[in-house]
C-alpha cells in the first residue's frame, strides 16, 4: 500500500473511531451513483472517493483486489484487456460508480440467474466496523469456513454493518461468442419456453420480456450458441450489446417513466402481476425479476407478492412510501438488530438506510 493510501486508511479509521466515541451518525459515500436506492441517511459525510486503486490483479488466478473508491469502469476496463469480466454483470447507473458501492448495494445484472449473484464472487474484504476497528475477513481464494462469512455479509448491507475498504473478487473469462434471439411471446409463452430450455443444456445467459417480445441471450462457444439458436428459433437481435447495456443501466425507454419504480422478486413460475398493481411490466431473469411502475404505497402489491412467495422493493423515486424494502418479520427484524449491534453498537454507520432501527 502506498504511503498516501495508508495514511488515508488510517484517517478513515480515526474518523469512525471518533464517531463511535461521540455517537455521531455517519453517511458513507463514494461515487454517489446509487444514492437513490434505499432510505435517506442523515449524518456526517464519510467519503471514500479518494481511497481508490487496484491493489492486486492476477489474471491467471482469476482474482482482483481493489480499494472501495475505485471506479467500476476502471476495473471493468482492466479486466476486459485480459479477456475477463465480473460474472454478475453489475449495473453502474453512473460513470462515478465505485467498487465499494457496487458491493454494498449488492445489485446484479441480466446474467445473475445463470452465473450467480454478487456475494458469490466476493472472496474477502477489509472493513472498519462501528467501533472504528480495522478488520480483515476472507482472502483471495474460495474456501469453506465455519461461522459467518463476513466479507459476503457486507454484500447488500449498504454500509450498515461496516465501511468497506479493500475487496477481493473472483472474475471469469468473457464468453467466446454471444448472440441474442428475439421472439414474440406473452408471459405464459415465455414461462413455457424458458421452462423447456431450463431442462436442456442451453447456453442461456440472460432473458427479458418487454412488450410481448422475448429476448434470449446465448453465451459460450460459437458451436454451442449456434446449435441452440437453431433449436430455439426467432430472429437475431441487432445491436444486442447495446440492448443489454441499456437494460442493465435503466436507459432502455421502459425506464423513462417518472412514477415510483418497483422491483419484484418472484418464483419464475409465478403468474403475471395483475395490471392494476403494476403497469407495463418488464420481466427479467426467466420470470424471477419483474419491474413496473405504480404511484400507490405498494401495500396491495406487497400482499399479492407475498402470497406468491416473493418480495418487493421500491427501487427508485419512493416519494412518501413508508417502506423501501420488503418489511421483515418480527423474528428477522430482531436478528438483524442483533447483527447490527454486533458490528455497530451505537448505530452510527448509515443508520436507517435499510430499515428504521437498523
């Protein structure tokens, strides 16, 4: 670690330690690309935007370690030069997106159901807990451990359990060949077709149903992709890379509506969401992720989704909606509070970002 980065790390530790002693709430920030996601946090700013840089990258070992403030674009560029990528295909929503924010928010892109989620690729992390203690968990290899896998626990915690400093990730080779097919289909036809494909060795890496048009991305060896294309049918989508990029970054025309955007997670076989609950639904992940707009509080939507075994997030523009994330059961809320207290006893780290009281 360079002298300047070491000094900055010590400075961050000192700030958190002082905040712990004074019980001062901290609002953790870096690129600010996902500040819309979650509940608002009020507190003294703790910026990690200057704590940046790739610490170690071993292409042959498929591992990269970087500081939390490192721009996501910089990491993706370095990986692409070696023919590699982040398997979970994270959205950035801004050129200012950082690695720390990406891991803290735990968001995955279209490849998620076929390659795995963010936490599946986190190997280790160095954090500052709510007491101002510098802690290191995991490493740079995949292995079985007893107890909490704390580095992965930080994924999706949005800084409520610790300040992410250094993060080690497993990376993967980029597919040798990709092609996207487009077919006319409604929700029921999509479910039937994808269920059939799921029982076969098909190289599917993404799906999206928009306005009765089903898009299926195939990734892998050219021979396998072309063979799958022959069996599935449909038309090849031109500018496929642009389509998936716009979808992942919410730049597709679907996302231009200014009403609150809801993200619904459901079992893939669940029925289509009733139109009076969400309008103009976009379906991803083979039916497991669904996006739509509604100006209501979401109470009726949450009740319907829970009956189907899923959960709901008001992803963007929550307005006066009381709960951004799906309410926890009393038992889970109590467990989350205990976990929060273990890492952050005075609740100074992004307090209330996920839920009131956590």
